[in-house]
C-alpha cells in the first residue's frame, strides 16, 4: 500500500472480551455442525447440518493473507455463496457486544443463530436454503495480515480477490453475492466497482457511500464522534489500522485520499437490491446517493420505515431478499423481475406509515419540486417570495441560537423525495458559519412529531434519544453546511440535490451576503389538514449525535448569524410535493 496520504496507528489484538465470540478462536480445519447445534443458549438452533470451514487462508494480489470462515450446506450439490465483508471479527455475531445491540433495540437474540457476522446474513437460514456464507477477517483484522483501512477502494480490491477465489471452489456454483447492513453495505459499493467476474448480485442494506461526506466531514464540518468510536472499537488485529482521525485533521479538504474513499459508481453494473430508510443519520444520504449513481440496469430500491437491524432480520424481508438471490444466483424464474423497481414508505409519525408503495423511480411520478419562501417578517413559509427584503438574526453562541419558519397545510399533503434549502446568509463578527438545517413535522397544535425506529421504546430508549441517537428515533430531515465550503460541483449538482466540492475554503468578508444550498436528507412525510411543517436554521445540531455514546460535535460559531429573506435575496425551502 503506497498511498502517501494514509496515516496509521498500531492496532491491538482481538482478545477475549465483549467483542469475542465462541468462534473467534483461531482454529483452522473443517467440521460439521449438526442440525440442532446451538452456539449458546440465547440463540436458535441450526435447522440443518452445516459444514464449517474455519480460518481458511486466502492470498490477495499483493501477497497478503487473510483468513475466512465458510458455512455451507452438507452434500455434493454446488451452491452460491454470500459474502459479509467488514472489519468486525468473524465470530462477533455471538459476542456480548452483538447480543447487547439486539437487546438495546428490542430484538430477541433467538431470531438468529449467533453464527452470523455482526450485521450480516445468518448461516442458519441461508445454508438451509442452499447457500454458503463467507465471513472474512478483512486485511489487518484478527489474524489476517497487513494494515486495515476504513471504507476505501483497497477493500474493494481485497474483496474482489476473495470473490474470485470463492467462485472457483469445488463446492461453489460460480455465483457470489454480498449482503449486510452498515459497514457490510458500504463495502459492497467498493467491491462491485472492481467488477469481479463471479459477483452476481449485491444487497447493500443501508450504508455510507462517501467517507468524507457521510462519516467524518459532513457538510465540511469535522464531526468525528462516530468515526472515533469506529476506529477505537473495531479493526482489532496484529498490525496497524488507518488513523482516520489524524487524516481528518491533516486533510480537511477533498484530496486523493478522500477520493479513494468514494466508490466508482459508474463501474457498479451488477444487479443490486438496495435497502434504505429516511431515518438513519449516518446512512440515509449515502445509500440514496449510491442507488442514484450506480450504473446497474438491474437495480431495485426498497425504502422502509424503521431502523436497519429489525428490518434486515425480519422474516418477510429475508424471504424477499431470497427471491432476489434465487433469481440471480440460482437462475430461478420466480417472477422477481416483476418486482417494482422502487418501493417507498410514507411516514405520518403517528404510527400509521404506508410502506411498499410501488413506483418505477424515486422520487415517484407526480412529485413536483415546490419552493416555499422564507418570510422573515411573519416567520412563515409562503408560496410566493415576499416583495420586501427582511432579515432575521440570532446570536450563534446563546440560546436559542436559531430561527424557524412554519407553514400550515390546508389540505392533505404528501412529501416524497429530495428537499433542499437555498439560503442567503451573513455572519456578523465572524468570517464563517456552521449551519444546521432541519425539517420537522408539527401537529395541528404546533407540537413536534417524532417516531421510534426500533421495537424498544422504554424509558432507557427515551433517555438515549432525548437529545441524540437519531438512528433510533426519527425527528425529521436534516442537513448541514460550513458556509466557507459552499462551492458547488456543477457537474454532480442537480436542481433537487446540491453537491459541494469541499476542495476550497471561501471565507466571508465583512458585510458579505452569501448564497448557499444545503442538501437535506430524503423524506417521505404525510400531513393532514391543519398539520404544520417547521424549517429550522440553527447554530447547533439540535438532533444531537447519531449514536449512543458518541460525543457531541462543537460547532465553530461566533458572532451573529443573519438570514436574508424576500426581495432580491429570497431564501427558500424546496420540497418534493406529491399530487394526492
């Protein structure tokens, strides 16, 4: 690995503890796990006999050896294989940490066998359906050689080599797929872009697709709380691991390092079943981005109404995925091609979401991008731009540190698609602004509506999500931008979705009023007559950190923020309004 920008720190070994499972020991060999085998009491038993090939050495193109576990059906029939690629240990699915995650969100550990990789497909189910499951320890993790990297094209090359090795094993039918959520989803973009010949399909179930924009420098702000948790708690191994935190500090602008952490979407041509949600602060924007930009002609999108772990392990959703894999990995004529290319959800945040709405695109037909202009005098959102320019301002370092604008809908209104904000802004007493923009749904009495995304809605979950843990409680669409990073990429930007280059710093001059565009996360929201929408522009991240245990980002704000409305500086919120 010769890329000079990359920075590394020593890792630490994977040792017995919270992230160590029953199968985490290094023990090369083959054995058969009989039907009824149970790895530990909380988990379900195997329904069929399963062959476990443990700690098989696979040599990558640069001579590095990684180790993989393969679970496969007993018998001589050749089967397809599904890869779960991540830096999480091969045996972590049965560890205390994984069991704790299930408990946190309200899932029963008995719905899985504990043989699955954390956030990956369960061998107990898939082997019974005639599939093998491959759990690699990625480069630099556990006993695998080399230095580990985080969401990088290097991972794509490594997984490419593993897939080509798997495709010619005597038990494999030559067809390989990938599946999993979060890290296991993001790794699929990178791998598919390398176009391994044996890769027949992918199933990214919510995952970032741009390490700079989605993980460490959202909106140009160095918000590294979750990256720190990921770097310190994962990538356990005998070598070094990438120091993403040091790289953020040294390279705050887009460069070759960060470019190599963006998959080459135009090279993703394999069939893809992509799963997304509106509510995952970490994954939502990246999942939609990858789905839009990938070149595959055979791609399907399903947008659900919850959090990814309950959705991934849901029995009906798993059967739906099997139909996709049976079609592309086993050649079954099962009618999968008749599945709507898009199935989307519309939330009402009152417990009555619509799911699996069919469409042939996203946003669906009948959606119009509609401007709602900010009126600084009435603090409302209007269909017509106010004739007179009015400014509203707030102290960036004092409460409330925000301004908001509302609109009350007189008739049923449905929003489905990509919102954005175009604002005219000014900083007094500062040369930059960290701006956070939120879209909230309010009931008819002005109370904000929110909704849990997981089964656990008890007191502890209330506490965790009161200010933060936004992946567990949906509070609305959000976006952010450091104003000095406002330069747009005209090639990738569209009327609905701004894309910033993040390759230059353009500080504000005294008295300068800058026009900015802020990308907001996709949404699907229904409003009944009398209900309201609130747009908030804030100096703080009102929704808080995305995950439990993640430190807050402290914005770099001072002085006064001024929002210009009306006249020649008619700021607006653009919403995707669906004809009802």
